């Protein structure tokens, strides 16, 4: 956490960049100057053009070639001469929280649109919804998210963006990610035998995805009822039995709770189910934002704006508060008739978190997989074996029928 927010509007915190991605593919790369699919990091407009003219993004201090972020050393490394250099982060740099309401107001007052005159164009992939950025005269390529062919069909204007505050660098390299995938496949229940034997094959793409994190103090006032269970015997003869009843007592109160780093995915076209399966994230490893950590990887910016992002955080916060209220009401059962929540001291950060993306095919169908590139946790789509599921249902039915028969024979 940093301070509670900005004391005055800082226009340098707005990123006049590409909505959808910080990465781009140049015409030179497609023409053969780089490896197919190589992704470079886009900086400010003038800096980006300067980098293109020089043919490099972050030059090696030893030989001048482009360096990339090395996961093993957490430094920049030259793939040609092997020279390593540290990320350019000031010693006293810290991740800073920003005041939510001040930023919302500042965005409204300083809203402006950056036209497509800088040579950058972006298009949505019809297959997966990913956003790919084009530069110069490039008109077609393949999507880095799902490897589907895509073609530029129009120019999208680029709006004012909030700059990232921090980045969680890749901690898991491709070799370890593939090992995690292998273990994941081996652990799957009811997967086809040939799938488990052959495993998953495909190209891993390293991508930084955007998240908002929100801090907030909450004040909760609630009213409800506490239920105390008791047991009574009812009926006579064969109908005599013990039943549970509940006495209800009124309960009310109020309390405060502070929430720190509530995560909200800021990219609406990625699968929420797969993304949530990657949690938790080791946010303590995040660094103040540096473009150097992105060298060699694609990075998407947000398409969920700041204010809607906080609205998405509220259900997660209020679900936790509801559990708090139930504990405070106590008893054996709880009823909540009213729960009012006030939010104050709301702050936020814009973070980029790393994942490995992989799309694979099994019997003609495409499945998507994600690996948390900070922990190695896998979240993916998978095929199911209809025969194994049917067999499990039949076996379960046999066990149930056998149990009934055994009970009947004992009576």
C-alpha cells in the first residue's frame, strides 16, 4: 500500500497508448527481420517510433542488440552475447495507491482521444476476443492468444489510458510451465485415455494481463435474527421421533473492516472461469512498473474501465462482509434482514500480472489453457470421456442397489 491517493491530478499518470495491448508487431518483423510472432513493447508514441527506426527496444549495453527479460535471473539478458543488466528501477521506487474518486474526476475533466495518426491500428480476434495491435502497413497476422489468422478490417481510435502502476514479472519459465501442464493432465478424472497418454502440445505465449486492485475501508450496519436450535420428541409409538426446532432472537450491530488488494480482472473478453482458477497471486512480488519487465512479451491494457472495475469488486467485498455478519450474529442459524455498506478511503492500483497462454486441439476441438506464470498453477479446458462417466454412473447405481439389498436382508 502507498498513501491514500494523489493530492493533485498528475496528467503523466494517463497513458496515451493502445487500448488492448502494449505490444505490437512491426512490418519488419513479419518481413523476416525478427522471428515470426516476436512481440515488442510499445512505449510512448515518440519513443515507439524511435525504437522502430533504430530496430531495437531495449539495447544491450555490450553489443547493442535487443535484450529480453530473463525469467531465471529476473534481469534483462541479451540472446546474442549473453550480457545481463538489471531492470532500471529506482532504489526508492514504491508501488503507490491512487485515490479512486480523484482519478475518476480527473479522467472526466481531461478526457481526450488520440487518433490513429501514429501508425498504430488494433483489431479484435473473432476466435478468442483478443486484441492485436498492428503497426505501419501490416494488414494480416496470427493471433498471439489462439493462433487464429486475423485481418485488419478497420481503424480503432485510441483513448486516454491510465498508466500501469506495477508489474509482477514472470517467475515460471516455459520448461516449468510445461511440467505443470503435464502434472495437470495426469491429475484429470474422467479424461480420455489417449488424451492422458499423448498430453497437451502447443505453443506457449507469454502475456501480461491487466488487473485493478482496490483498497477500501467499509462500515457495515446490519440487522437480522440469531437461531438457537433445540430438540423435542414428538409422536407416539412407531411415529415417536426427535425433531429439531429453532428459537429466533433479534440481532443487530455495526463494525468496520478494511479490504486490501481486492483483485478485478480488467479484460472482459478473457474467460473469467479460467482466470479465477489461477488465483491466488503473490502480489508481494510485484515491482513498480517498468517496461523492461515486458521485453519479449505481449501485454494487454484494460477494457474494463476504472469505475466499472470497482463495481465488480463490490460483490466480492460484500460476500466477505456477509460472512462476517453471520459470524457476528452467531447461534446455530442466521437470518440477515438488512446489511448496509458504506465505502470510504477507496484507492486503486493498475497491475500487469503474467500468464502463459496455450491453445490445443483434441479431436478437432480447440481448448484453451492458462498457467499462472508466478506460481505455476494451471487452469484449463479439457475433454471428458463419455465412457468413463457412464461407467462411474453404472458403478454408483450398483453400489446403491447393493446397499439397499443388504439393508433389506438384515431386517
